[in-house]
C-alpha cells in the first residue's frame, strides 16, 4: 500500500504531527471553518426532521365511512379493491358498509337527517334531488374545477342538481340502461334482424308468432315469448316508462303553473294500454302477472323466454363462471344474446336511463378526506374498472369510447343518445313510490280476474285516475281532472296495431330449439326405420345360415353312406 512520505506535508502540519504543536494562523482558521460547517449541517438536518410530521397510526376518528349498495356480481370485491388503492395512494383508511337496496332509502334518510351518517354515500340517481332539497347533502360546486363535468352524459349530469336551483350535490358513478335482449338461438332460427323489430307493431307480431309455435325446452317448460314484472316489484314503472315515452306521453309535465301529473294525457294512456296489453296476455307473457323482475330475468337466463326488457349487467355476466354468479354455463350463456333497440312508437325509440351517484352528506362537507375519496372514485380510470366489473355502463364519455370497441355494447351505447331519465324534482321520490304501487296494483287487478274474462278497462281507469290525483297533491296542484272516466276508458279500448311476422330464411344454419316437435318426430321415424331394417336383415341372415347348415348336413350324410358302401 502506498503511504505518502511525511516530508511532503506542509511545515505547520509536519510540526503538528511530529511534535504535537497545535497549528495556528491559517491552519487554525481552516479548522474552525470546518467545525462550524459541520455544526451548520447538523443543525439544518435537526430542524428539517423536526418540521416533518411524524406519521401516527390512524385512529377511528381518522377513518372515513363509505356506504354503498350491492351493485351486482363482484361489486363488493371491486369496491374493496378500489379502497385498497385509495388507501395506498393517500394513507387514508376507509370503513366500508354494504346496505341492501331494500332498506337503503330508509337507512340513508335516517342517517342524513340525524347527521350520524357516512362521509361518502351511494344514492340512486332519483334520490339526489330529494335529499339535496332537504339540505342533507354537501354542495360540491367548490370542487368542480377538479372535475370535468363535460365528460358526463347530459341525462346523468342533470341528476346532480335540483331542478330550478343552483348547486351540484352528487357526481355520476354508473348508468342503468334498459334495452331489449333476445335469445340468439331464437332470432337465428327465425332469421329475425333489426329491421324486423323496429316498431311496436312488428314486436307484437313476433310475440304472436312465437306464442303460436309452442316450442318446449329440455327443462320441460315452454319457451314463452316475453315477460314483464306484475307482482311485488319495484322496477315496473321503469319498464312502463319506455312504453309511455315512445307513445309521446310522460308521468309528469312542466307547465306555466309548474309541474303536474301527465297520467291522463292521451299519449300516456295509449302507452299504458300497450304495456297492459302485453302484461295481461296469457300467450305473449303467461307468467308476468305472477312474477317479479328477478323471476322474469331468471326465466330468460334459463332459456325459457325469448325476449327480455333488461339492463346491461347481463352482458358482463355472460363472461363470468357460475362460481362468480355468472352465466357462462347457463342456457342463455350457451344460446347467446342479441340486442335490439326499444321498439319505436309515435315518439321514437326511448330507453330508460337510471343509475347511481356518489355524494357527501352535509355533516362531512368540510372533510377534505371525504372529498378526496369522492374524487378518487369518479376518476375515469376508476369508473372504468368498477363499471366493467359490475356490468353497468359508465356515465363518462371517454370511458364509453373505449367500451364502444366491444360489439356487444355498441348499439346499447348509441341508444343512450335517445335515452331519458326521470325528472330531478324534489317531489319525485314520493311520486316514484306511487308509480311503483300503481304498476303492482295493475298487475294485481288482472291477476285476480285472470279467468273471469271481464272487461277491466274501467277498473284500470280508476287506478290511473287515483294516482293522477295523488301526484298532483305532491306537486301542490289543485285542479279537477281534465278527463272523465268514460274518456279514459275509450282511449284504453282503442285497438293496438300489430304487424304479422313472416320468418325469413336465416342466413346461418338454423339452430333448432331443444324439444322442437318436427326435429323430435324426424328422429323418431329414422329410429323406427332403422329398427325395422335391422329386423329384416336379421331374419334373412338367419334363414340363409339355416339353409347352409341343412345343405352341409345332407352332403355329410351322403358322403358317409358312400364310404360305408365302399367298405362293404
């Protein structure tokens, strides 16, 4: 190892090393400067670390509370994964509580009223105006500069406000859009294409044709054409809405005097009449009066129903195995799906648009962490991940453009442009409950009188008139009905057009329905013919063998006789 010789050092340093004489002058100055420099660095680092807050373990008070509802298969895992990412990014812990839809409105109402609710909460899109009008929700206008509101579709963004008032009280999370689904094995077998089912008259003609075919599946149940919820259901008013809107009617209308009921408008009555004509028809939808929407969907996924007025999550379920509540191994998963637009009426094709929003209760308005959590979940990437997992559509246009590359969603996403949602008036929460009761009452009316054959249009008119008056009460409208009972009945009794359906030759090979009589009979005749030919073949073969054996014995006896004669 190389060692520098001592004579190469300066005299002052050499004298200090050899004789232990302390340096003076410049050497001492340099040493003082060096010592002061070290002290300065030490003091700087000390104060720098002292200014950094020590990260303490989060307490219960620091934990955010999030309330959401079950939104389909995998929704709970999806929301927990999102929360894990949020906590990893922000170090903010979140407690998740899942509330069943059946009790959500009541529990959220109580929590918001008492101020002991969550920091962020999921709300049905029609609930926002009700709670915001009561002052239960925080105004999100101060943070809108961090949200590009133009990326949300107009129908979804409209629900973030209270009609006629300023302020934004929620942000869209996902969409619930209803469209017409069909079993592909049925549409392929009959060659049904989009142009065959554009209008309501064409749709009724197809239902009529299917009803007369009387196909039966392997399960032993007939393949019914269609189904609507007619008993104990909360989605009936959503499905009825498309019938009313396409006819040109509505549940409520805005006038110069304010909002009023539109149930007695002639277009609305015609829409109700079209809906009821299918609901009560024992050939088009024989189980509707006894089933709710979950049972109707189950019948469709079991391959026992040709058409369904359903929501988009069924597309996602087609990709999932049974272990994840999916439909990949179900009859519909094997038969396949076809999507059609809502059949067009006089006012066009108008699907129902609902969905859910996220909001911050008034009690957490000043909680910056609550705002962080809300903004995190409405980010485009997180909306895409969550909506894709649960199968509902994203309200974000940028995410929709990505989804549009999937052919299964293309027509559904295009239909949103013509879609409509319920009005964002504060009274709608009460009106919606009335409409849910009304649709169930209509189902009960025809269910209890199913075998009587009575003309129930008068009783139906009374149900409509009663709810018309109640809606106006909620809207503070005091006026006598502008239409008499007899006038209502006359509109309900108007004939409903139906176009005869003639199946075209399918472009693809026709896929027979399981249990098709013609297929079954053909197979039976082939089997009987095979057995008959086999029996004839066996009989002829046995006779030939018997003849050969007889000839062989005769020849043997003759040879034996000749042999004996020679010996003699």
